[in-house]
C-alpha cells in the first residue's frame, strides 16, 4: 500500500510528490500528461523558471523526482476511487488497483472551448486568459477582451497596467449600464454583437468576425471560457465544491484537506482565487506536507 496516491502529476501534483518523497513517504503519482497550459509556448511568473516552455519545466521536475526512491511516477489515468481514510483504493486505466492511506487530487481543470471557429486553434497563442502570464510581451499593444460576465469589469481595470489600447467585445452579453458608463469613461470602445469566427495571421493578431458590424483586428485577445474539472472523481466521492465565476472548485481548508478526511486537493482544481503555476506548486507542497503530517504516529 502507498502512503499517498496523487491523481494528476503536473505542477501541483509533482510539488506534493517532492515534499512526500523528501519525507521518505511511499507515493504513486498518476498522470495523463495534459497540463492546462500545454497550448502556451512559454510559461511566465514562476520564480527561477520564467519564460520557459511549460512542458520543459514539468520534464525537469519529473527528472529531479527520480532522486527519490519512494516516488513512483506512472503514466496512467485514475478511473475511479473508493474507500476512506487509511484505506483508499484507486483503479487505474492500466487495470491496476492501488491502495493508499491518503489521496491528493490535483487533476486540474479543462477550459471549455466555445463553438467559434478559430477559437480553439488560437488558444494559448493569440487568445490567452491571463495578463500576468502573457501581458508583458504585448504591453502597449492593442488588446481585446471577450466579455464573460461581471468579473470582466475587473479585467478592464487590471489591463490598464499593461496597455491603454483595449477593445471590449460584448459577445452577446448584456453589460449593465453603469458598467458600460465606467468603461466609456475610460475611453474603451465596446463592440456589440456576437463573435462568429476568429481568423489568425501566423498565430498572432486575431481578427474577430462579428454577426453585426465590421471585422476587428487586435494584437492579442483575452478570453475566459468556462471550465470544468478534468475528471469526475470528486463527484463520485461527494466532495464539497464552491462556485467560481467560470465553473467550480473543490473546497479545501488551509491545509488543503477537502470535505472528506484523508483527501487533499491542490492546484487549479481547488483554487477559486488566482490559478497559476506558482499557486498550484505552493498548494501542492502544502497538500503533500499536510498528508504526511496527518500520518505521524
Ligand atoms: C493558455 C494558458 C496559459 C497559461 N500560462 C501560464 C503562465 O504563463 N504562468 C502561470 O503561472 N500559469 C499559466 N497558466 C495557468 C496554469 O496552466 C495552471 O495554473 C497550472 O497548469 C495548474 O497546475 P495544476 O497542476 O493544478 O493542473 P494542470 O497543470 O492542469 O495538471 C493537471 C494534470 O492532471 C492530469 N489528469 C487529469 N485527469 C487525470 C486523471 N483522471 N488521472 C490522472 N491524471 C489526470 C492532466 O493530464 C494534467 O497533467 C496558463 C493557463 C492557460 C490555459
């Protein structure tokens, strides 16, 4: 039996495995190799790893984990989970059944691409979600923002630190009059109508085709599609969740324990605040340490 099975071996899961391996705990990490930022050429904002391809950061982390003989990295999906604290059972896509005293869920979230031709193709290059991740490289240029709800108003205020050339695309949303007035006061144009297609020119400068009015080209487009957990294991376990503006997140306390004793959660799957590689790694480390300390005799 493992001390801990970690489901999802990206930034959060590997950070948990690192702490557990250093504490000489027996750990299996299950991973299917699809981190959320795999569409991006470079990852930004992680101290010591700024402007590196995200898959290179993860490959280096996996290489470093080979130092720890009690950590087993397995390329497999966790298909189902059952049991309770001190006696969990995880069934993998390889047909294996793993026993564990604790579980860490770090299987991330999946962005739901809207059915707009060109959107999925541009995701991570000409269409991005986060100014901290991708804003510096396009500072001062013409940005577009696809309105996704009231939280977009915060983005309008936030983006001002990077550019004063912003166009808002309502994309069928009814933007309340007071917010429209605030956006207008900032000299930011709002383009009404739905986005019907996004053309790219060599990966950048997306052109938005609208069902009303002429096409608009920007240098970079920010968008926040809805997302959902990348697996449904928390549902079968009945774990508590909280709503986020774009989906749900698992509820976890400050030690990253979920609503079920012995199950910890880390990373985008359980981060209703500001998901990033840094916060995922930090939460993963806390989850690993919390799981380890919960097993002290
Ligand atoms: C386009 C884009 C660009 C971004 N750029 C940046 C950036 O520059 N800087 C930054 O800090 N953040 C960036 N982010 C955010 C960053 O990608 C996430 O915050 C980070 O990946 C979260 O790490 P995680 O470990 O929680 O989840 P993920 O990295 O999404 O990893 C989850 C892992 O779980 C695996 N998995 C899923 N289901 C199962 C299962 N059933 N069994 C086993 N394994 C499973 C997946 O294959 C995946 O490897 C970006 C996001 C996007 C969408």
